[in-house]
């Protein structure tokens, strides 16, 4: 009984008193905003880089000399440097560099965070999508081109939808990782969910409640997201009965 | 355009791999007139598929010229996409889009490329589906069809763009024997409607019966060309004679 009362007291002190739950609620909003925008940026960069890289891998050897060939070579080189740097350095370091160096003039932390996490995620998405594109039979590509679709249209209507379906589980995993990775946003003093819990801990000097609450919220979000992806996957698979 | 002019003219077509070490096509010259059914035969590795794939530039030739309706499509400045819309192609492995229904497979190109409305394209597609007896499968997905059905769909998908010439790349080679007939039947119908066709095939019966002209290829060269009667009953070259002895 005494134990239960202590728990109740802890709960009150950590979440109810002074409306401390608001740290978690506000933090959750920031985390969701950050993740959502980073996912969008990540997909945009990822699909673009994946298209450049797979176009290069598939077609460069057979391309006729000319302007397009040179542009493709340069774009491919840029993409490769981007992938190497992003995948070869820790996300926290990238976040700090983005905040203190590249976007030092901006004091919009949310924007800095979105871009830093988006650029980071883009590199991983690019490799996932590229593997998806390369897994599509070349006959699909030829069928599209033979109907008169140009390269980009063939990608858009025929290749990418199939590639996306194939890599959906891997892609979903990447976004779950991203959701959790945004927890380092506190490094640039953003008040995300993790930071919110940590602030409560700093005020109440009790670690158990706020930190486990934070962990639980992440877990619930991940479970919910996994559920949505499973549903989507099942719907997409309908065409393969 | 009158019927005597060539729809496709091929001049000195060459396709070399590995800097000329492999000559898949070694100087092909031919003309394909409107309404003709040209059947290309030859042993495997003779370059017949490469020849066909060069005609719509799926394979980029390393030398020579291809004129389609008077335009040099091998010219780097030619927008090949426009011309491909007028050339249908059917593949050995069907290459239907597995993520779309049969109907969507057929209407996507006319809608996106020719600006047809969905209703217009659907009407056209349903008409074609009825002709090949598959109108009840319009909302099925490709994986739900048999090989023969898939290939018939692939043919009408190409026809949906209302092309002026149809290219067939071994359309029956990947089919179970009992399904070959239904696909050949559709192709025969098409030939009777005066569609210009170039067909790479191992079906000698089809070549003899439907072809207006037969081209025999070996080692990247056209060895003999003539009417089915000339090719099958009076073969001149030794290469063709040995080939026919093996396949007939």
C-alpha cells in the first residue's frame, strides 16, 4: 500500500504538478513535426539520388557522348560523395555542424533539425530505393519505353511504384529508426520528447517516471506506425494474388 | 503515303559489342512496307532479336541508319519517344505491369501520352479486349492470367496506342505449347487487318502461312530474304538449307 502511494505521489509530482505533462506533450509535437518533415525531405532527396545512381549504373556505359552524359557523371559523383559523408559520420555530429556551422545564421531550431535529419535520412532512403529500382526486371523498363514513355515517365508510372512496394518494409524500418533518432535533437537545445522528459527529471529529481513515460510514448508510436505499414503492405500486395 | 513506300528502311545497320569484338548485327539492309508481315528466322544468337530491338531503338545501333516514315530515328536529335508511340512492341516475357489491372495496363499510355480521356481510352481498350475474348478479365491483375492470356493482353496493350507497325520479339517462346495457338491466332487476325508487322519467331508454320516476306539471319547477317515459298521450298544458301533441315 505504501508502495502504491509512493507511486501515486511520484506520478503527481512528475506529471500533474505545475502541469509538467506539458513538457511531454509539447515535446511530442516537436518530435512528430521533426520526424514528419525529415521523412518528407528524406524521401525527396532519397528518390532523387536513387534515380541518379540507378540511371548511372544502368545506362552510363551505353550512353552516347554528349551533354547529358557529362551531367549524369557529375550528378552521380555528387551523390556518391553525399552518401559517403552522411553514412560515414554520426548524426549528432551532422546535427551540430548543421546548427553551428552551415545554418549558424538561422535561429529556427526546428528548421535546422528538419533539414539535418532529412539530409541524413535521405542517404539511407537513397540506397534503399536504389536497391528497389535495381530489383525491377529490365523488361518492365523496356515495356514502358516501347510504349513511348520517356525515361522519367517510365520511372514515375512503372518502375518507382513497383520498387516502392518491394522496399516498403525496409523503408518503414528506416522511418522507425528516424523517429527514434530525432531524440538527439536535444543537442541543439530543441525541446523534443526526450528533452521534455529530461527536463522533468531535472526539476523533480526523480528519473524513473519521466524517462519510462518517454520510452513508453516512443514505443506506442513505433507500434502504431508498424501497424499502419502492415496494413498498407497488405493493400499493396493485393495485385500479387 | 502510298502503299509502295517503305514504312521502315534499314541501311547498313550495325550493332557491335565490346568495341567491335562481337558483331551482333553486321550490315543489315532491308525495307518494310506498309501492310507487310516480315518474319525473321534464324538460329539462336543470329542477331534477329537484336535487329528487332534496334528498330525502336531499345538497342542503340553502333552504325547505320533506320528511317521510320521517312525520319532517321538513329539521328541523335530525333525524339525517339514520339516515334515509339507509333511502333507497338510485344516481348517474349510479356512484360505486363504487375501493379496495374489489365485495363490500367492498357489505358495508361494512351491517357498519359496521347491525352485521351479515361472514358475514351477505356472504350478503346474494352473493344480490343473483346476482340481477344478477354473483356471479362479487365479488372484482373496480370498474375491472375495464364501465359497465353498475358501475351494476348500484351498485344492489345500495344494496339491501344494505335501503332502503325507492330514488332514481335519471339512472342510464343515463353509459352506452354497449348497456349501458342491462341496467341498466333490473334497475330494472324492482325495480319489480315493489314497491320504492318515484324515478327521474330521460331514458329515456322506461322512464317510460312502468315508472312508476306521471310528474312533468314545468321551471324548478324541477313543470309536470304524472300517470299515464304522461296525460303521454305527453294532455299538457295547452304546455311538456310541446314537450318531448315534442323527445324522442319
